[in-house]
């Protein structure tokens, strides 16, 4: 995976200097700790390992002390980027870090000459859907029974697209 000239490091009014870096196997314990805290049905270690092995673009966001604040994974295909996972640690949500992660993910996609970024979000995740809409994503469809839910049920996904 080639690394592009992305704006590094970032500066945040609360956290100071933040650093993006390629996610690797050594990051997975910290990534899983966040994943299991913020999602009812988190990705598994195997999901992350498979994504890294497949060459998906995975980035971590850490503060100056090395604490993992968030991460994202993007799959690039032809002219389309698919945002597979984006997460901010629970203690650090609502501080603008999700926006920084989105900025970085879209910058990466643009540098790879992608024309569109797609994502799915749970229908029940009203806050995330609102953030994506404010960012410029538009709903382009729905996927029924896309996500696992409580009691062996399934939940639909909102499919969103952002022109790059």
C-alpha cells in the first residue's frame, strides 16, 4: 500500500497535535478495544486482519501521547471509495474527531482519483446519518436486513454517497 502526501500531522484545539498513521497488526488490540465499546455488533479481529491483508487503506488517529482516538478503513475499487468502518473512541466523541477522520478518508480517496465515496450506516444510527448528511453525503438507497441486531434480528442500512 502506497502512502500519499496527506496533511500530517493534524492539529485539534483540544488535543493539540494529532497523527494519522497506517493501521497495522500491532494496532489491533487498541482498535478492538474501541470497536467493542462503540458498537453493539463490532468487527472481529479477523475482519480487521482480512481488511489489512486485502490492502484496504486503514488509518489510525493518535494524540501526541500515542493514545488511539479513532480509525477508518476504506476500500478503493476502480473509481469508487467505500468507507467500511470509521470509529472514534467513546470518551472522545463529539469533539470533531469524526470530521477529521472523514476529511482524511476523503482526501485519501481523492488522491487515488476516486470519483465517489460510499458508505452504509444503520437506520437506527440517527446521529451518524446526520453527521454524514452535514458532511455532504446523500442517501442513495437502503439495504434491508443488512446489519445484525439484538435477539438474532437484522437491521436495515442507509446507503449514502458523496461525490469527490
